[in-house]
C-alpha cells in the first residue's frame, strides 16, 4: 500500500467540497498487465486441504488471487504436476481490479487430478481427454462427462431425467420431495395426515458448458395439486472424466407457523429421490450403507451367507466383496434348490435423528415388520444400491452435523429401487419454527426496550418469523459400472464427508494484497509474537471443542456459535434473549477467514465454511418484505426484531466465494445489490427515535457504520465480479464514498440522508458527532482498507484515517478535533487495528505504539489481557450434562475482535511491538 503524509490527507479532505478526485481508467487494461509486472509468470503452488476422497469426488474448483496489474483479463493459465505432467484445467475470471486486471481467477480440475501439489502458471491449458459438455435441445439439457451422460429436465418434476453410463441406465427420475404436516400437538407428533409434494421446475439454465466443468441451475417450487410452496434452487456440477456429479440444493421457507397455534406449514420430510433400475439377480443386488468413519453395512438383497447350508467359500466371499456370483449351478445344490425360501430384503433405512446416534433397520417389503440391523453414533450419509450391471452411490454431506437426516432404499427386490436422501428425516419431530415465547406483554416500544434491558432480546410482535430464511445442502451421486470394491467405496465415503478442495497457499493470498492486505503468515520469531499465536490457536481450538461439547449441530443451527457464556450454570446462554446464537455479531466470520488465509489450516477452513453456509442462509431473509436484511443474535436465528444490513453483510460471504467460486454464495451477494431499498421497508432505529419519521426514498437515514458497510460490501463485490448490475454498483460505491468524505465530520458525522435514486448522501449543514463502538466492527475496517487500496480518493482516505486516529484518542483530543468528545466507548482492543492501519497509512509511529497499548492493556474490562487465564477448566459430574471444558472468561464478541486485532496488528505493525 502506498503511503500519503497526514498533512496531505487532511489538506485533500478540506479541499474536497462536493466532489472527490478519482484517478484510474475504468475498465481499462493496464499496460503492465501483459506480463511486465513484478513476479509475472511466477507459478503458484496449489495443494489439497485434505487427502481423503481424492479420485472419487467429481472434481474441485478453487479461486486464486493476483496482484493488481499482473495479468490482463484474457490471460490463460496452465496447470501441471511437480513432475511436469500437464493437467487439464478450466479457468475463468471471478474478480477484477478497478484497472481491469485480474484480481481473482477460478480454476476447475477433474477427478483424475490426485497428485499432492500442482503448479499454476500463465500458459495454454491442457485439454481434457474426455471433455464435459452441456447442450440444451428442446426441453432437455444433456450433460456428458465422457464417462456418464445425464439428461436434465427444464420442466416437469424430474430435475435429473436419466443418468446413463455407456448404454446402461443407472438412475432416473431424480426429483425433490417434501412432506407437509398441517397440524402438530404439543407433546406428540400430531395428526398423521400428511401432504406429499414434489418438485416442479420453473427455470433451467446452463451456466457453464465445459470443457472441464459444466454447471446447470434449476429453480422451481414443490407442488401438490394447485398449491406450490418452498422454493428451491439446485445446481448440478459435472466434471470432465467423472463418473459422478454434485448437487448444491437450497430451499427457502415460505410457509406460515404462528406462535401458539397448532396448525401451519410444518415440514415433516424434505429430500432428494431417485429411481434406480435393478437388473441383476436378487443375490447379486448389493446394498451398502455408511456407518462410522468409512464403515459400511455390506449386504445383498438375497443373502447367501450365514445359511444352514453353505454355497461355498468362493460364493460367500464374492457376495460380500460385491462381485458377480458364479453360476448357481456350481454351488452346493442344497442351497440352489432352496433359493426361493431365502428372504429378499428390499427396504433399508438409516435414520440420524441426533448428532449422537443413528439406527439401521430393514424389512422384506412394505406391509411387513422392520428388523434392526445395527446402529452407531455418526453415520457418513452414504449409500449404494446396485449390482454387476451397474449401481448408484449417493451421499449427503454434513449428515449427522445437520440432523435429523435419513437415507432410504426401497423396493430393491423389484425391477425399480427407490433411494431417498432425507435432508429432514420424516421420522423426526416436524420442523417447528414457531417463535419460542408468547411475547410476555411487550406490546409497545417502551416495554420492548425494557425487555431488551433484561434479556438483551429485541422483541417485537410478528418479527420472529422464519418466512424467507433458507438452507443449503450438498449431495454427491455416482453412476458406477458395477458394485465398487470396498476400497473404492471408502473413497466415495470420504468424498461425501469432506469433499476434496484445492487451495492456493497463504503466501499467494498475502502477496496479492487481497482483502485489504491486512494479514500475514504466522510469525513466531519473537516471544511476544509467539504468545499471540498461541492465544489465537487457543481460541480457535476452544470454539472447535465447544461445538462438539455443546452439540451446536442441527439442520438450522450447524455453523453458528453462541454469543455469551453463563459461568454460574457452566453453560452458554442458549436460552437468554440476545446472548444465544451469535449470528455474525462483531464479525466472527471474518476472524475465521483471516485465520485461515494466513495459515492455510484445513480445520479452520472447514469451520469458516460451515459458518458462511449458515449465516448467509439462515440468518438472512431471502423472500418477503425483509429480503436482504439479516437478524440480530438471539435464541432463534430469526427471532430478534432487529432486521439489519449488518447481518446480511456481503463482507461475510466474500472470502468463501473468492476462494472457491461457489455460485450459491455468489447468488447471495448479488441479491444484496439493491438492499438499500430495504430502508423503505423498515426503519432500523424506529424504537429509539424521538421525532416523527416517515421513510423518504430521497432522504433515508442511513448510518455510515453498520448500515453502509453492509451496502457497500455488496456494491463492491458486484463491481469486482462484473455482475449484471456492476455499473450501478460501481456508481454507488463511488458516490457514497465521495459524499461520506464530504460530510463536515466525515465518518464521525455518523449518519446521513441517502437518496435511493442518486445513490448519494446529502451533505449535512452542521457538524455532528455520531460515533458508536459498533460502527466499524461489522467489517467496516476491512472494507475501507480494500476501498482505499483500490480507489484513489484522498478525501475518503483522510476521513477514514481521522476516524481511526480519534476513536482510541483521549476525550480531550476528540473534543479538540471535533468540538465534542465521542461519549462512552467500548471495544478498544478491537479498535486497536484501526490505530495500526492509520499508522501504516500515515507513517505515524505514535499510532503504532498506541495500537499495541490498546491491544495489550485496553481499558475495556471485556477485552482479553496478557494476564487473562488463557486456559480451560474441566466440566464434569453434576456440574453439566456432559463432561468437557470451559473458559468462563471467553465471549464471542471479544474473541472475534481479539482475533482480528491480533492478526491485523501483527501484519501491519508487527515490527513495532513493545
């Protein structure tokens, strides 16, 4: 980052007036981008996060960042193994710098890519020997990987009409299923009258058509008769040379469930279903269901082992291995002549109703009793049905983590088996999303504020609704030539549990200076730095362990963490208003992603991935009047009445998107481009206003902190991605930056009147001080670092540097600069990273010194100190329901801010540590 003397910054700010100075060529390709930039042509080493599942998964896609100006937008890339073998790769841009050079590129590889490390460099990509193609003709989209062919629907119920391998149909009629229960009774499972819905396609689009990766998006709703509900958005991913494909499945809840009422739209089952043709003899039809680890139930529809008469060792061993059996004429005839008396087991079910237990059972066919077939703790979510003539493997990721889940195989003894992967098990209690209390007579704003003052819950009647929340699941399917060998099945299980993910190394992320350049690789070169690294490791490990101890799992909950701990109960405040689920409060998402990007640790990546999947879907509304807003932390993810930009914040999705090119997260970010319109629907400070206020599209009251950070992150990302509305988004970024900088007190002004049509803030006539300790703590620090790095607007930089300089200043210094001090503030440790940033931008060493002073000895009692007891204590016996550990001093707010401050201070002013 270039530095500018503070005198120059303040002079530029004073002279800015109503217009700021911009100096770049929009959309132009820099002259240096063709290869003359520093490091041009230097290969980037790519590695796998984990080694499991390689060769079994369909393929992998990753994002790689590039320094500003290094490569032009039409640059091609080649991939090779360490020994020089070319690897087919498909590349496309997913982010640009303002000068038009590449900022991020996505790269897709097929399943045969199993070497440990690879080199990515400029060059012509190798072509795959078997290309993937996607062709739309009439009402069908045909996708071929060179190994399997899938015909996808563009209308009707079947998303996947048929999957063939060679001339053999492996599966067909892949559709979505939904079971609705219209009434529930407290204490039991209610009436048994269910309504069964199936998917109906509204639109199908080919988003990519090869040569290495093809993507088809299918949108629609579930329908029964004349009623359609529960919108779905499904993407199907195919890779060249793969015998499998991936499904990313999203549902959005649009039903009604009113508190205190037993009738409503209660989901009893939600799943994906395929029909599998069965051609082999019953004794050659194999069933495989995943248990613990890579464990498998390995059986046949008609078992010929364990009988009173022995068909012979070779026959028995072949059936267990999944091979075609010898001609029955070669068996012991005491078995062959009695085959008709051996039962055929056509139905199997594995249900995982909690994170701690699954049950297996089977029966011969419908109308007959179930027989227990075992069980265990945590199933892999994997299954297979088929035989020597072909078979279908299937798996649901995060199977036990997002319980209640279930796998069904039905009618395997007939010509057509049916498999269902239940995202919500029909054997579980119905999906009850009703608000958890009756309001407790909080009918007015003053009463609701009183409730906020005791339970920290911002309650308001009618606001605790799940209408519009969403959830995304990931599934894998294989079209097998025959029943795979046990070792191959184990690889498929691994691919379901943890899909292989290629990744760029931390040094490349650091070198490219993406995400503000606010992180560096871990450095233990001094005792002080090593101690901070120890603390960072401690905090991540503690939360990872707490997820397991406290069972923060479940369909709607997995990926989130709790906000506050109750040391008296030795329990997180899961049932206390705003102290329960965290919902991105004070940016734990950013802490985790920065922690991953600097370290490359797979366990941190997976933790952050799960959080991004959760917070972007469950904590945000995607339908209805609050679409584009998120919900503040609470007992239920959607329960609090504070519906705000700060939770829907695109900042929390950007890193996962750019690291993986994930299209679903891309949808979420694009959907926020017009979320400034939500300020017409809901006034975020309605409960504390003292003056009348009617939303005016030409004068909307929008804060420069948590509000604007949520808006500008969406605009910036749309601009970077060159999305459909990127020109509007760019204009919004620039106009709001300009008009914030032109305020009498810049960011310290706190709030402005925003015009939806022009995308500008009105310039206030009088200076004001409106600073909150929350303003910058929802991604504003990180976003402004990116904006300043990308856009040459001195007045904006000056306004932000002033805010950074004076937040942690004395009240006297604040008053001398702005006419009054900032009032009572908190979170000084978290704000120390603003001192560090300002120190680097201005060259002011005193700010670097203050950054470390505030980091180590903040006056805020909530902040972590060096003399904090950085350890855990055992929880066991009658103290809690399960044994484990606690660090009663830990709170998620402080953890997130400590983590971000530690990471950024080390990167920015690590050489200025006391």
